[in-house]
C-alpha cells in the first residue's frame, strides 16, 4: 500500500474490488485505471538533468485524465491563461443554479442528457432575463459541478456573468444599472426551472432520454416534475467580483475542479479514508468524515462525467462562434484603455537541488508495470 494518502493510492489498493464491481461502467473503470497509473512507471517517463549542478531525477508521465487530481492543475492553468485576454473591464457576477433532489434520479440515470440540459438552462435563463429586463445580451461562462462537500451527488451549475452586454441591436454597450445588483433571483430561478422541466419533457418525447426503473412511464415523470416545482430550486447571484484579477482567480479555482483533491485526503489505513470538508451551515467550519474506501470510491465514481462531455460552456455574446469578434467589439464600445493581457511566458522547471539551474530532458524511460493493478489479462 502507498504511504501517501492520495486518490491514486486508494485506487491502487482497491483495484481488485473495483474490477469486481458490477456497478461501474467501462468508462469509470478506465478513469480509475488512469488515476492509478498516473505519475507511476506504468506510464513511463523521462530522465531530467540540471544544466547548472548536474542533478538528475526521473519524472513519471501523467495520465492527463480530467478526473485525476494530479493532472488538473496544468489544464486549469492553460484554460485560465487563454481567458486572460477575454476578461473585460466591467463588473462580473457569480450565479449558481441547482435542481431539487427529486430530479437527481434522472441525472444519475441519463447524465449526459441532464447535465447538458442544466448547462443550457442556466446560460439561457441569464441571457433571456437580461434581454427582457435590461434590454441587453450578457456574456455567460457556465461550469458544471456534480458534488457536495462530502462527495454526495449534488449537480449544480456555476456561472460567471458579465455585468453588462450588447444592446439588442448590437450597437451599444449596456451597463448594469446597479453595480451591486444583476437580476432578480426569483425571476432567474423561475426561468431556469421552466427551461429545465420543458427540456426534460422534450428529451423524453424525442427519444433522447430513457427513464430509470423508479419512473416507469411519462405520467410518472410528469408527477415527479410537478413535485419538484413545489420546492425551492436555490438559484442565487452573489455580489460582483472586485475586478478582472478576481475574475481570473475565481475561474482558476472553479474550472477543471474535480470532486476531491489529494490535499483533502488526510488518512488512508487500507480500509478507511478520512477527508476534510467545510460545513456551509456552520460558517464554513472545517470538518472531517471517514468512509470505507469502497464507499469513498463509489461516491467519487458518481462524479466521473460521461466521455467527451463538455463541462464548461458559453452563452450570450460569449457563444463560441462569435466570442472573439464580440470581445473585440465590446472593448471598442466600452472605450477601454486597457490592453488585452499578454500571455505569460512558459514557466521553467528549476532544479530542486540547487534552485537556480533549469531541468531538461536527457532520456526517455519506457513504461513498465510495477504491480498488477487493473490487470485484466
């Protein structure tokens, strides 16, 4: 068993149980195998040498799986850097959309369909209400998260919303009247609820989604949707960010995030996992929870999104086909004196021994399997 309490160590220790599980899909098993192999000899690597002191070390390759806690940092940094030139000198707001727990059964059964519905509904709700109330088209970046603090299933969408947008004829930049207020939460929530429930009905009618065994037919689905509409959907809009730097800092913390990071795993004794979380109902107080490794991995598996599913999507004037054109036009309309931020130079890998020399690759190391985790031969 690995000494470090990491997700990869837990997966490697419980690989046999994962393989024997009948509840995991082939995609989930492939994800667990990638996490188990990441930064180990199983993927090979390269030998590096310092150009100053001559220190040498071997670096094992990463799996680059988007669910791996060891690989998210590089992908997140690259994505945020690409957004650096797109942040406008205007207020930005943080909006969050959730669905009632009654609808979780649909998301678990048909995740690709329901997740896409949630992202589209969140983006459209903000754009639609702003066009009606502000007579402006806003820009929205929407990000899907599926977990709560204790790894429970909790699908929701985080949005970064521009505090201004194009007039409906596209000739003017319209600012939000109050810098501390974007749109009425009840109106946005109502629109989101309507878009979600309508899209679910249409997905079933068009054969895009099947129903889980607990919902045998369309009338049962209709009863479930009506029940969900009786509860609060918990949409809210936070106060605006302080400026472009805070927007980028927020994006760096929320994009490419996975259900749990290695730093939250504080103990693993071979059978039980202890991890930290924050209690939002008690002033964000730090807590710990201990689960069996089997339950811990079962909960993590719920948050492995379907293959090729896009978790970050854009709406309004940030929609993909027109984003670059609209950002350039927005800067002209805002009459900004701020220049687009230049990309930062690629960081150099300094020597861990002397701290001044630069490490460079001198040889490749072929992959080999140190143990037989996930060996299906």
